[in-house]
């Protein structure tokens, strides 16, 4: 008596299908030399870590974090927008899209696989960059500490109180968990921007249009508080102002909610509640944009 063949469940098939598409997407992007930005970042971080010579140890470490985390944000947003804008038109041009959908693969699975592939690429790149930045910060932190202690001894100010104060400053500006939370916030922001670009890619037939509009949306998303202050607050009040702000946040994601980099550079702590809030907001945005992208892609003529 032969054992019955065990058929995988529908959910298992869907997960396997999406994961296969995600890995194929990530491989496709790597072949397109998207990760060239990763090499540039590593060179930039190493250069920033050892090229600047500032007397104040707090300025030295803060400057490295400012340059590096700023480069991380640019890397993640550029990769997210450009990759998403290129994928759908390229799959249509290469006829890969029609081959995948004829297997058959549901259009929703296709979109989720593509989005997950871009996020895996961004997440992997950010992990590598975070590791490089951590090594540079840790190395530079030890060098700064030694230089600061030598300077105190040279000036005759190496009292226990002064040494402890310098150690506290260097430790606050050195390698901390807050720096990793800042990288996580950058990933969340990039995920929201990538999903928004996916929506635009389902609407537009031009890659350039998707890229330009996505970058414009990023600029607006970073300045929503200014728009609310100058356009909503003087003319609206109460419920009307809140509704207008909500409508603006629904159309253009409020990316300022993920901006904790400046606080991290200044040595401020990041509470767990803030991290959970950012993660929840990102999930809501990704889910909402993904639902819109699916509705648009289902009706799209291929």
C-alpha cells in the first residue's frame, strides 16, 4: 500500500511562489549593478571616518554618523524608487511578465514578490552598511578616546571627574543601539517609498514618470509639517484642519515620522515606543499602498 501523496496547502504554495519571485527579483537587480551604490557607501564611510580631523571628540563621531546615515537614506530611497520603476517595464519588455502570469501566477503574488525582492535588496544592503559603519565608529571611538585622554594629560586636566565626563561624551556619541534603530527607521521609510513607487509604476507607462513623481512625493513627504503650518493652519481649524492633514498624509506619506537620525547623531535615546510606532505606521502605509497597487494592476491591460 503506497502512502498518499501529501499535497502542499494553498498558503504554502503562495508563500513559496512569492519567495521564489522575491529571490529572482533580487538576483535581477544585482545583475543590473544596483549594488554599485554599496561600494560607494563603504568608500564614503571609511573616508569620513579617517579623513576629518576635528578637535572636539563629540564633533568627530557626530560628523561620521551624519555623513554615513545621510548616505544610507539616499541609498535606500534611490534604490527603492529606481528599482521599482524599472522592474515592471523591464519584465514587460523582456516578456517575462507574461510568462510568469501564464503559469498561472496571481497578479497579487507577482506584486508581492517584486516588492519583497526590492525590500530584501535594500534590507541586505543596509545590514552590510550598518556593519561597516559600526566597525568604523567603534574603531574611531577608541582612537578619539585615546586622543582626548592624551590631550587632558598634556593640559594637566586629567582629573577623575574630567576623564569620566569625556568618557561619557564619547560613549554617547559612539557605537550605540540607537544608531541601529536609526538604520531600521531608514529601512521603514524606504519600504514605504518603495511601495508608493510600486503604485505609480502600476499607473504609469513611463519609467521616467514614475521616478520623477516618486522623488517629488518624497520631497513633499519630508515637508508635510511645513505644508500644514503654512497652508492649513491659517485657513482651517479644528476638524477641517485634521481632515485636510489626514488627506495629505494618505496621498503623500508623512516621511518625517521616520526621521530620528538627527536625534541619534545628537546622542538622544530612542524609546521602544517610538520604534513600535514607526513600525506600525510603516506597516499601515505598505498595506494600504499594496492594496491600491493590486487594484490598479488587476485592471491594467497587459
